[in-house]
C-alpha cells in the first residue's frame, strides 16, 4: 500500500480510533489462534534495500546503498 492510499482510507475514519494491525501468517500465530493483533508504535521514513534470505524470508537491509530506496516503516508490537 502506498502512503497516499493509506491516508485516503484513514481520512474517512474517526481520527480518535486506535490503529491496529493483524496477521494470519502461520509463523506469527500462537497455537489455537486464527490471527494475531499488533499495535502500531511508530511510522518512520528510512532508506533500505529489499532483500530475501536464503530461507526465502523477505527482509530489509537498512541503510543507504546503490540498491536502496526510501520506505515508510511501521513498527508494531503484539504487546497491547
């Protein structure tokens, strides 16, 4: 999702509501749960390069390089 798309959607909502994230990916689910809820701690702009580890897991290499670009990072926590 692009920032403009997220802002467009958020502008239609009550600005006093909490913003939460959730995930249905099996690797993030506690046993016997269908999804996991995350709370947003921060939204920041950073330079990073999109990468994928040998195990195929998507990641970021933080810092400015020839292959990096600007990204908005949303820090989340499962500790509500």
